[in-house]
C-alpha cells in the first residue's frame, strides 16, 4: 500500500534526513527529494547551496559553526547519467566508485561497503544513500546502520527499484522519529505516492509537511527522462550571510 508522504512527514516531528526517489504521475520524469532537519544550533546553522551538478551544505553563519564534522558535505552530485543523493560525504565515495566504472564491481553497493554509520555516539546516525538513472528512472536506495545501537556491527541494506511505476516512489530517512538516543529507521523504504510532475509544487508540499521547528533545508530535482535535463528547487529556512 502506498503511503501519503505529506501526511507521514506532518505526523513525524523528527525523521532527521530523508530521501525520496520515484516517478512523476506522467512517468516522464524522475523525481528526487532530499531534506535535512536539525535539533541543535549547529545542525540548524546550514543552507543548501547550488554547485555544478548538485548542491553542498554550508554554514548559514560561519561564525556560529562549532563543528563541521558530519555537517558539511555534498548531498547531491551528478555523474554522467546518474544523480547521487546522500546524507553525508559518502556522496563523493559513490561518485568516485562510479568514475572507476572500467573496473568490475566498482558500483553503488561496492562503494557503500567501504563506509559505515556516522560516529555520533549514542545515535550512530545511519548513512542513507540513493542513486537514480537519469535515462530510465530506475533507482537504488541504501541504509547503513548499527545493529540496535551496537557500534561494532554495521548492517548494510540496499534496495533496487529497476522497474519503477509512474506516480510512486520510495522514501527512507535516518530516524523513525524523535528520541534520545534517536531511533534508526527500520524496515524497507516506504512505498509512497508521488502526485506532482512540477518540482516547485512537489517541493512546496514537502516543505509545508516538514516540522516547522526542525526543518532546515529541502532539495527537489525533476529529471526529464527523454533528454536527461533537470530542474532543481532549493528551500532554505535560514538565510546565508554573504561570503
């Protein structure tokens, strides 16, 4: 059964970071969304900033950044005909592995076998990652998480959606919800309805659904599967100071 993603997010005050990938209702566009939320001042002191082929996180106010570790990274990068989206610097790990595609086995899953969950005891925040084929709309999602909070055991799950359906996608987040420590996401990615071909409308609905206190930034990309051209939308709660 498909879940209404807007209702799901509206009823969860802290899913943390989230990735949604799927096909627009027309079946002609791949839709990708990524958001970040924050509870601490350091986590909230961020914006999404466009770069060539993707986005980076940067401090809204550099003078207030206390620790860039796990905070500053490239959430979205484009490699040839693939869009990569993650909640950490594993974006670059995946990109580098794809760039070595002349070597057998240098792929999405292999890249993530070299990584594990974040070192932010006691949460051990999962690393969530996705990659979408900009020609077909096929996509993959992954989560690297601890085994019930045991730092000595990393569990790696990968999900392959090779034959996506129009009007639906899958959503994964770092956490099930709020808590101390934060409980990691469990189970398969949620099968969700995607009701928009317009990235601005999709972004607007997602942004409204996210908890007002905890939301920080949102990115949406709509990819034309016929041309591989794309349109990006960025929503930032906080305004970046001029460099």
